[in-house]
């Protein structure tokens, strides 16, 4: 029997059938729920759903064939995340999935995966604090983008008396610049070893308007500032998408979130050498996460380095109308 060419043509119903098949399994719907604001490797998902790796790989293959999940390679690891909606049925499916409750035991296993990632990052900085600058210089030391970052910062024209918060200040190299421009600066880090380096720099520079705080930036009790800054820090966060949502809470209405970060790259040695959890980020990812957190995109600058890496300097603004979600009088005050 010979098939005519018309019989071999693609049938649009095939895509809908694949989507319906993939969405017809409760476990796969729960996987999509877990991926709503995060990305996980197959082993992490197997841990979250308490099942074998081969079984999880099968379900992920079905979801990928239906266009419901996308993959991203991070060195030798592959991470899965939800694909952007393609069509009304796809969008409606994800909308309903997001209404599904997450059982307490699964929430605990997701938190355990996040904690494992965070522990890897903290352990690295505890070990490498004395060699921090040399490790940073392997990829992108502050001198390579300092002038561009300062130009972007100064273009925002913060009012006299404005406050700043730097998340993960490292050895405090950028704190003198912030101290000269803001009435009061909070430097927040979860590594005692790194905070000690920043403290030594502040003491030697005589910075009396900088407050050093040991704590988790993703907790809201640290208040809010007019300018929140992250310099090469986001790729150390266990959950960068969720980090945007929490960091936005630290930005006062009308304030700014400034991020210097690596663009997506494939140099996996950065994981071991520099403690990076993520190999940079796509520009679109940062924009999407910021938008989901209620932030508005501002100016962006991109700097190519001789070693093949590219830096993105990003500005995101907190709308003034978000005042109803403000901290009232709480914040960082001069």
C-alpha cells in the first residue's frame, strides 16, 4: 500500500492530542505544579515525588513531547521547567494546575531540595572566603563592570536621604560606592565569613553609614530600601525565580532593583571553581521573573568580557502604585 503525500501531512490535532495525553495523568499534573516557579533536575524531581529516576524520566519525556516542559543544560546537568503557553488549552491547563494544592509532605521535600542547593553555596563561601577575590576574578571581577554599573546607578538620580541595601556584598568592594551615594546602607549576607571580610573593608574605609547584617535576603523582616542591589549573586540563589518575588518586597514603592549578573553560558567549571549553582541566566528569564514579581523593566546594559563571558546590568523599578503593599514606616532609615 502506498501512502499519498497528503496522508503524511502534519495534523494540528496531533498537538492537542499529545497535550491531552500528557495532562491526563495526575502525577504529571503535579510535576507541572511543582515547576510553576522553579526548575528541577530529574533526580531532584524523583526526590520530590519519592519515585525512581527512570519513572520520573518517562513522565518528563511525555511532558516534553507535548510541549509542556522545556529543558536547560547546566554543565552536565539538565533542568526541567514549564514551557511558555502555546495556545488557549495549554494556557488554561497551566492556570488550573496552579490552583492545585501542594500536599504538606511534598512541600517539605521541595524545601529539602532548596536547602540542599543553599547548603552547597554556603559551604563554598565558608571554605573560600580567604580566596574570594581570586575566585571572582576567574570570571568577572568588579573592576570589569564597576564603571558601567556606577553610570547606571547614577542615572537613576536617587533623592537625598535615599537608602540602599546590598544583598550578598561579598568582601564589601562595592559598599564604599553605595556609602557615598546613600544616606544609609544595609549589607546583608548569610555567610559569617564573607560578612567579616565586608566588615574589615568598612572599618578600613571608615564607613559609618553602613550596617552589616547576617541574615537571609529572602526573609521579609529586613525591611525595605530605595535601592536594592545584587552584584553577581543571583546565580548563587537556590531558587532565582522565587528570589525575585521576595527581593521585590525589599524595594520601596518608586525604588529600584539593580542586578549585575552573568548571561547564560556553558562553562561548567564555574560550578566547582566559583560555587555557582546556575550558569548565568537568559535575559528573558530575568525579565519574566521581575514582571511576575510586579517590577517594571528599566535600562539594560551588556558587557562582553575577553574570557568569553557576558555581563548583564539590569534595572527594575517598583511602581509607585504599589504603595498599598508597602512596609509603612518600616525600612532602612538614616
